[in-house]
C-alpha cells in the first residue's frame, strides 16, 4: 500500500499537500485516476456521488466518507454500481474502525442480549467559530443529523442489527432525537446537536441480559481517527488483493445508514413513525 497521488480543484492547495507527502499532484480527474488503484474521498456528501460514479467508470476501488449521500436512492445506486462492476468499497465510519472502540464493539456483539441502547453527541460546531469544523459550509446546511448522525446510526446497526422503523423529532435549533426500532426487538435512542449551549461529552450505553455496558470514548480522537483510517485502508487493500472475503462497513452498509437518516428526516416532517420496510 502506497500513497501516490492527490487530486483537488484548487491547484495551489493540491500542490502544497502533495509536496508535504512527496506524491504527485493532479487537478485533472482522469489523469489522477490513471495514477491510482484505490481512491480515498474526503468531500462533502453533495459532491461525493459524482466522484464515486467517475471512480466506477474508471474501474477504481473507493474509500468513501460518511454519509455516502443524503439521498437513499442515490446511496443504493452507488453501492449497486460498485458491486456490479466488481469494485470493492469501504466507508470511513471513524468510531467503528478505531482499534480501541472496535475491540469494545466486538465484546458487546459477542455478549448479545441487548434490549436498549442510547447515545448522545453534543458539540458546538455550528455556534463556536473556534471549532475546527465550524468553517465547513455543508455542516451548517445539514446539521448534526447528517454529520454526527451517521456515526450514531452506524454504531447501533453494528451492535443491534437492522432497523425496521424510525421515529424522530426536532428540538430547539439543531437538536435531533431519534428512536430506532430494530428487527431484533431492541430499541435504541439517539440525541444529536452541533449547537450545544456548552461543550460537554455525550455517552453511549447498552442495556441487556449482560447488564449495562458503557462504551468508553477514545482517549485521543485525532490520533485514533488516524489509526482508524490506516485500518480501513488495510481492510480495503486486503479485499482488493483477495486476502479478505469482505469489508463490514462497505457502500451497502453506508446506504443502509443513509436510509435510516432519511427516514428520520421524513419522520420529523410528518410527525409520525417511518417504516423502512414499507
């Protein structure tokens, strides 16, 4: 596995990044694809589908950001296109891929018997100009539901399994509250906001026959996020080279997360429960 090339629309920024890592710089997408086997995307959700389609057309395997898309039909289309063309995919669900968190999740899944879970995420991305992500316009457009929501929904899917229905409501400002009804019979609760009145951490807790399990947060999110990116790249390379049968968090899983979040948005608008199987 070798980092070889970087592509972007802003030539100066691309050249600076490429120089820092000793790699090639491209502002032509076709030339960029010609220099790589796997592309890792780090773009807003509105820009990602076009780039995935271009990658598929060029026969490239793809590491995507979450959400794959905010449109469930589009997310499913991308997953199908990748699979139909024999291309491997992965979605960077940071929390699920951090080694320390992944080990905890494995333990939780093996224990089984979970009836209820809850997770909260409270940040000041939208209302604190000093926050490192405050300047990203797309986060202000879509809010916590589509930025931190994919993390929370992916975690609940990974532990409690497929979701059959969603009931959601919007609170003050950016606050979103989701109740997820899983096919297993379990129920999970998700609360999200990115304009919290104060910076405080949420909590993730599972309740069941094994008792109560609190998911320990990362000691150093930035360091462990970098570790997680290495992990997912290694998984993708192993899949591409035939040394691994599957990737747990692929484009199809990403599409499932998008479907749940889109159902939550519809539930907020209608005031009722949205059934995903309908």
